[in-house]
């Protein structure tokens, strides 16, 4: 059987990984904030910090950065709001997470491990591979 794996330049691989790393926090935070709003009616810094297992200060700094990037709106002593681009990113991230999780479960990965692994994989998987996984789990 002929090896069908096409070799790509290592620089292209590393660029893709670096690009994914740049958006990980935005994807995780917007997805979490959307979940908090859906579950609790609002999202606050303390809730974000608690869910992520980080300090209040770390959560606040990241939320402020994401506000500067246009994903969130915040006011002192008020809940965090998602902008239209923040909602779109959260929805995209949630969809990616669900597909990766469903695939891992379908191939027999234990649920607790599949949940953990899908958190990392969802940020690094290409749209093309995601479509293929979705086709596979739909069978």
C-alpha cells in the first residue's frame, strides 16, 4: 500500500499551531461566557474564574483583552456581555467541541477523557478535518 500522507513544510505546520494558540483563550472564554449566560442568566468575572480554576485577576485581565479585541463588553459591577463577534466565536467553538467530542466517544474514548481531550483538539483541528469527522460520526 502506497503511503498517502503528503509531506508539508514544517514551517506551515508550526504556523498553523501558532495561529491556533492565538485564538484559544478567546474561544474558551467566549464559549464559557455563553454557557454561563445560558445556564445562569449572566456571566461575571468571578464565575469565569471559578469555572476555569484561575484567579479573579487572571480572568479579569483576559476579559479586558478580549473586550479590546471586540469579543466582549464589560462595565464595572455588571455582567459580561458577548458582542456579535463574541457570540459567533462561541457558537463556532461549541460546534467544533461537540463534533470532536462525538468523534472521540464514537471511537471508544472514555467520556471523561474524551471531554478533556476534546478541549485541546477543538482549537487545532482544521475545518476540513472537522467536516470529515462530522461525516464519520453521522454514519
